[in-house]
């Protein structure tokens, strides 16, 4: 009988922005990887699931085993800077039989087990699920998008300069926060896409949606976790 839910954590050894990013410590005694495994295992116990870590890196795979996760050794070509997550997921699903797959990203350390559990329950209504947050305010300051011309300082508006809507008049917008994606094994292999067909949006708060993409992000989350720990000791 195939596995009901596979929680897959992609964790390659390399990283453009932060050296050995997935093995960096968060400030709570956990690395990005071990923190994600802990969250995934807590969720898996309540959704008939199992946890897998996909990597080409021996140290990461050893850490996965140490923290009681299953391992998926991916080929080197699926661990380059140009490699796409979907290709790793397809490679995994070609080897592991399951009904649904939850792709959980290490770079979203404030994802909680209840987020995964609640999102999986949405599969009763939707074909695939993507985690999102409000696209305005907080770290997503303002509400008007610009791009830079030829990577210089000249700006190119992504809206009509003659029609600037008030913030309160804008339609609600949401952005993918990169925390997780959920779909059936069958649909991912059929469409070669993490999300497709009737897509459900699982909304997380902007705080919970914090994503580590740079050294500055890592330092911020280390400061945040350190503050939590010190606060609990008072």
C-alpha cells in the first residue's frame, strides 16, 4: 500500500547567497535543515506521512538520517544553481510511491506543523495547494512595483503613473511565500509542475512567511530566535 503523504525537503549542499545555507544555525540550536525536519515530523505523525530529505551532499544526508528523516540521494545535475525544484521532485516521485507530496522549503523557518496539516486538508476541495501571504505591508512595503532598467538606477514603473490607486481601493493581492507546495503524485508527474489545475491558497501571516535568501535574512532570523530563547529564560 503506497504512502499517503510524503513530505519532501529539498536541501542541496550549495547556495549562491549563503555558504552551506541549509546547515547554518538559526539561533535556536537547530539548523535550517534540522528545524524543517522537526516541523515535518510533527506534521507527518498527524497526516499519515513520512519525511524525506533530497540532497546530493553527504553531510546533509547524514544530518537527515541523524534527525530521523528518510533520504533521497539526487544526482549532481539536479543540485546545480540552474537546477529546478520541480525536476528534483519528479526524480523523487519516480522512485517513491505516495498519494500526495508536500514540498517543504528549509528557507522558511517559521512554518509550523499546523500550517502543513491544515493545508493538506484543503486537498478535499483543491487539486494543489500553495502557501501565500498578503502582498502588501510589512517587509512587502508599499504597494506599487518597479523594475530597474539594465540593472542600473533608472526605474520602470509596473503600473500606470497617471492612475495611482489608493491602498484601500486595491484588490487584495497575495504572493507565494515559498514555504511549501502540495500536490498529488499523479498530477505532478502528469503536468511536470508543482501547482496546477484548481489551486488553493493557504494564507500564512507575513511574520510566518519570513524567507531566508541572504546573509542579512539569516542574521535577522538568528536575532529573532535568540530573542525568543532569552525571553523564555526570564
